C-alpha cells in the first residue's frame, strides 16, 4: 500500500510541475480557433562570477585586489562589486553619497546596532572611523551579515559581507583580508 501512495504522490507532483512549468506549456487556442504563440520564457540576467581579483573604479575612487580564492563581478546600480569567496562567504561593495544623513538611513534600514571603532586598514583609508554592524542575515538564519560603512575623500562606501555562523572566525578573517585590500585611487 505504501508503494501505491508513493507512486500516486510522484505522479501528482509531476503533473503539478508540468502544468506550472512555462517550457512544458503548449500553445493556447486563439479566439479564431488557431494556436497562438506559447508564452515567452522569462529572461534572467546571468552575470557570471569570474576569477578577476583586481578591481578598480576610478569614478568611485576605490581599488580592491581580492585575495586568492575569490570570484567577482561588476555590480549594478549602487552596487559596485559583488564577490564570492571560499567557504560560502560573499560580499557586496556599494556606494552612497558619504553624508551623515545617508548613513543614518542605511543604519535604520539595515542594522540592529552600530558601533564606531578602528577596524584595521579601513580605518587607515577612511575619512573618519568606520561604522560597523552585524546581524543575522536576512537570507538565512545560519548566516551572519557584517557591514563596514565608511567614506574616502567624501565618497561613501559600504562593504556588506555574509558569512556562515558555523565558522564565524574563519569568515571574519577572510573578509578582513578583503578589507585590507581596499585602496583609494586618488
């Protein structure tokens, strides 16, 4: 009896997936009785990550030489750079206008708390001590989000990384390597 239920469940799942899958849909009859065109497939912007560890944006005024093992791609909109590192770590480098008002908006929208302090190399290149945050990731409760918000020559930058909770210390070390690789271009 278990086998029959299992086969029935698989058959029902197959039917549901087939009906819901745009590629499996047939052309629909038109009002005149002919067949119309099948629904077009949604296009997805697939921008691959590449093993290009040197990234410079002269307009933004920042350069990053990613450590070995990181893959990157150019960002879109306010996102300047997206990268994936070893062990499930990733980050996005964004730009903001550098004003205190904008930082307050970023803080209110993204973080549970902020603290100010000297954080390695970022503190050396930033106009003032960077603001940092940490919180559970909005994507997955097994991940933590770590963020550094700072300005260089009046231009604001946010590097927000996601690291697995299971090996937080190793993830923080990997992200610190990226932070140490940030350089102003001016």
